[in-house]
C-alpha cells in the first residue's frame, strides 16, 4: 500500500454549541458523536461484565 508522497495535511477544528468538527484532509469527525459512541461502548462493556 503506497500513498505516494505525503501531502501537507491541514487540520481545522470548528466548534459551535452543538458540534465540534475536526477536519483534516478529506476526513471530518464530529467529536460529540465520537464521544457518544465511546460512552455507548463503555455502557455495553459494563452490561456484559455483570
């Protein structure tokens, strides 16, 4: 798997009251959504360990 020459990647973070969006290259992540997913996974782990 070759990606060719590395390009400069600009990271930008946009925040407003509902979202925190991080974008770099062609990817965008909403931090709030990622946080919610992590909380759900933790909750599932706790249920399984009971």
